[in-house]
């Protein structure tokens, strides 16, 4: 008895064939465009997000290959019973080579023991055409051991209970390849309602399932990487917050004298995904009545940068309390950074301020000079010589002095604002700061000054953190 699969039917009409041709053209165009996207994508093998995107692109290509193969078969009208040479060519062992997504068709006649296979069945199962089709009793020998019970149950339900089959099993080909196939089958009943034959279609979905597993694996890897990054960011931020002064209030030092200091600090996080960078600042009252001011920027992000920052900040405070001047202090700091197990580069500025005399003594290690605002105008102080921390061993850092007056305003900052995503140059952002002179002159506190600077630069996108320290001279 002929099954619905092989029953003669009218050939597709012209309009139907034209629709299939249009779908084939659309699929090929999409396949080509997707292949171009995959080819032009930048390569970053160590990036979990890139691996996930690559897996999705590969899976989409497999899906389109499957769709194109099915449309080609649909255009052909019906399967060919036993043509040995179809599009797949031959494998190394001389057997037919299956194409991704090919659908094979078959029928087992229980009354006559006749078996009919399409050419695609031989290709998918890796069986030479010369050996002929396999009976239902022989077919389980190809089924993967762990799927044998499932396959037997599905075939039994179909033949005895008349239930259709729709499931996936793994088969082991003669060449040792394990392939995943989708099996769909239905019983063909005789006039008495008994099963006379079983027809089935078999689809090779191996590449599709591999693509799906790759997407899941890369997605899990990406999720794990993102969770680890969030944990590291939280730990680094907590460590940084523990050692740095508060960004949200004015820094109070117990200084007395005709030119006492009022200090405030603010942080400008990077956008749009803030990372814990190495920007820092500190202020410390010294035993002799002076104040130590320090600000800097270490390379790197995350826990490494935060731990290096904690080490450096502890050294700065210790040497400041010991009475070491800004220039020698940076020299010792350079040696510490240079000998660290986690070598880093960094810029820094250290200063001592005497409220009795108004003298501001400072040194810098590759760091932007302080901006001095006086009488409604501003300018950058002339920096003494000094190289980046960690750049060379035995570096010597010169020291400069300037006498501050009551009402003066000093702005110390890292170079984070100098690296916005629009690549604004150093001179341009410094000019923006100096242009704030009229607004800063009208402020009444160091905190208000710091807020003004943050409002100016807070809307700029940056690739790194930045921090600002404002020192206002009383009087």
C-alpha cells in the first residue's frame, strides 16, 4: 500500500513553484548577508561576549542552510526513491556524505516486507546504496546505545498502537560518526484498521544541535564572566571606599592660622559602564600644623588597581606623617611602585601646605599641574620636573613653591576628564576648567566649587574615572 509520502500527486502549479523560487532566493540572499556579517566581525577569542555572538551567527547560518535545503527539496516536488548520486558527493570511505538538514524518506511494508528508502536516507545513515535499505529489525543496530530504549518504544507505539512518532535520537554511522536525527513517522492502516506499513522521514539536525549547544555554552560563559566582573567591581569599590576620603562632604582638617584650608573632593565615574579605576586623592593634617594634599591616578581597573591604591595611599600617609617633603616623598613612592609584585604606572601630585605662612610646596610625577584661581581668573602652576611613578628606577622629583593668599582657590584633579570619548585634548579640557573662573569666584565654599566642576564635566562620557579636589584658602 502506498503511503501518503509516496502517493502520486499533481506536480506543483506554476504559481506555487514561483513562490518557492522566491523563498529560495530570499533565503540565499539572507544567507549571503549573514555570511558577510560573520566574515566582517572583529575577532576577539578571549572575549566571552564575542564568542556568544559568534555562536549565534553560526547557528543562524545553520538554520538558513536547513531552510534552503528543505526549500530545494520542496521545489523538486517529491523525493527520489533510490538515486545513488545526489548533491552530497562521497566521503573518504567511499560512502555518501550527508548534507546539513537533508530530509530522507522511507517506508516499511509489514505485509510484503518491502522497504523503500530515498537517496537521502542512505546519506544520513551512512549506508552504501549497494547494500540496500535496512529492515525495521536491523535499524536498531544504528541507534546510539543510550537512545535504544526510546527508539524501540516509539516504533512499538507506532506499529501496535497506531501512534505517530516525533522525536530525536542519535545514530552511529558505519564511519563512527554520531549524528542527531529527527524522526517523524506515521502508521499506514489497511481497510481493517490494522497497521500495514510505516512511513517515516528522517532529518539530520546534528549541526543545528551543535550550534544550539554552542550558544548555550557561550551564554553561560558570558553570564559567569559578567557575574565575576560585578563581584570584582563591588569588592574593588568597597576597598576603594574604605581607604579614600568621602566624596560627598567637605574634608575637615584641624588647621589654624591666617590662611586655613577648606577642602572638598568629588569623583566623576566612567560611563556608561563604570569601572573601579585607580583615581585617588587624600588630605591629612600633619603633626606640625601643616596639611598634606595628594592626588593621583594608577593604571588599571578593578581589584588590582584598588589594592595598589591602598598600598600607595598607606605609604603616602606614613611618609607624610614622618615629615618627608613632597619631592623626596614621590621618589620613595616611585621605588615602592617599581618594586611591587603588581607593576603599575601612575601619576601623582603631593603637596604640603602651611596655613601660618600660606606656602604651598608641591611636586608631581607626570601629573597635571594644579589650577590656581585668584581675583576671578585662573592659570595652571608651572610644574617642576617629575616622571610617572614606576616609569624608571631612581627618579628624582623636583619641588616648587607658591605663596597662596586668602580667597585663593586651588583645583587639583586627575586626567580622567582629559579622556572623554570625543578625544578632547589636554589643552581643551584645561581651558574648560579655567573658563569656570567667574562661576567659581561666586561660590561660597569648597564643596560648592567642587559641585560646579562636576556639573561641567559630569555629562561627558569618559573611559576612566576622574576625581577633583578643591582647596579654598580662608580669610
